[in-house]
C-alpha cells in the first residue's frame, strides 16, 4: 500500500520496512508494529489482531482496505508515545520525538562528548537570549540534536568520556528545563522540577534527579536525610531493563555499564543544580578533557575550583551548599562521627581561597532563571 492515513495526515509508505516490537511499559496486553521510512520511524500500539491486519496489509498480502477499528488518530498517537512508557507516569520528556516528525540523526560514534558539549553551549545561548528578551526559550535549533541523544551509543566511550558525557547531559537537561518549563517558585515545585523534567538518553528516560543519583552518583554514598525517600522519585532499573533500548525499534542492546560511570566525589561540586546559592557558570567538558587521565583530572579540578570560588567567604568561613552536608561520606577525608564541616574543609583544602579555615552550610532552594558557560565568566 502506497499511503497510510493518520487522522488528518497522509503518510507515504512506499518502500517502507515493516516490523513488530514488544509494547512499552503500561501496554503489555497489546502488541506493536513499526513502519520505518528513510527519514522517520512510525510506531503503533494496538490490539494484536489489528496489528496482524495492518502488517499484512502493509506487506501487500491483503487488499487495500484498512483493517476494521484500526484508524489511528495523530493526536492519540502522540499521547501514546509520550505517556505510559516510563515510570513515573508524570515524567515530562523534553526531547521526545514526535512520531510524525523526521528522525534525528544519531550522534557520531566517537564524538558523543563533543556532541553534548556543542549542544550545551547552544542551549545556554538560547536560554540567555530568551532571558534578555523576557520570553520563553524555544530551543528550536537544538531539537534535532536533543532528539539525537535518544540514539547515542555509549558502548565505545571509555570511563573518562562516559563521566563527561553524563555531566554535560545533566546540564543540557537543566538548561532546557529552565527554558521550557521555567524556574520553579516553591519548594514543592522544585521537587517536581527535578523529578519530572527528563531526557531520553540511549533509549532510556532519566530525570534530573535520576541522572544525579542513579547515574553519576550511583557508586557514591546515599544522601543522609530522611527527606530523600520522600522527595526523590526514582525508577531504579536493573541490568536487564538498562540493556533494552525501548525508545526506538532499532533493536540495539545497551551495556548497563554505560549508565554507571565512575564514582568520583568531585561530581558533587561539578554539577550545577541552578540554585542561587551556587555558581551561575556551568562547566562544559569537551573531548580534550578525555585525552588522558591527567587532562581529565585537571578539567575536573578546574570545575571544582570554579564552584568553590563562587561560594561566599566571610571571616575565614566559606558557605557551602546544604546538599554537601547530606553526603559527607563522599568527602575523601571523612572519618567516623566526624562533623561534615570538618570533612569538607579538609577535603577541599587545595581548592579553598587563602585564609579559609572552616565552613558552614546554607539551604537555598530558589533556582536561577539563567545560566552561563563558566569559561565566559
């Protein structure tokens, strides 16, 4: 059949490849099929008998009449694509590919770090432009690249590249969330912001909170606060779930290790959560930081130093973000029953400004409306 009717849209399917796939989470009782075209991939979930009729018709084994009860509405198709596949269901996917839009090209196999670095710079520029005009950031120019994150192959990345890649992705998601959703104005909305704003990366959906705690901090200590169990809404996936690429019908299998980069305590000071108590600058990691261990260490140290130097100092006391107090076990000099203030001052000794001898923590939940590249400050 040469054409396929989707609501008010008519799609040419001449020369398309037709296949089946397992339905996404929430639609296990149904069946799925996809139509792969040169520039796009259409995916549908419906009853098994309807799938059989559609596949047979598209493969030319039956007549031209559409199957009974198989009319697909374009808006319904988008709704099915955007909800029900991911836990939690309230997740807001900000790089979701419209099933009727052109398929974005995948990032280069050996250039995933530079790919995210360029994307982060571009997103920061769009956010700054919208902030200066008082409008909402659209990120239209970045949409193809954002959708490309869905198809990135993490397998070729070494430990340094994997760490830099995920740090860049976290900051890209933060910038896009600030531009499209807006800075939250209350603590409850801040919690929703970090739990719901998500990207699909390498076939898996991750929120800001999940990238921080289930990816970048997965090999570090858990936050020591009773609120963590209340405010952090995670989807804890096992190896089997992480190995499944459920965002595309390409059938690619990911390595679970691609979602578990090396655990380095300095990530706690590299990630910029956009809080007003933290730096306005976002550190961008390029491929040059991954050439060797020495280059990577120097880049991470520079990012940590940037964060520490942005913290206010008064009378030899530096004010650090409150979240460091909840993860004091990450401090390399931490000893049993040692105060968090002592542990962090000792661990950050080489990064602290001259004259700083102690620290205190300040809780601040107000988010900035705009961020900048750290190198430009």
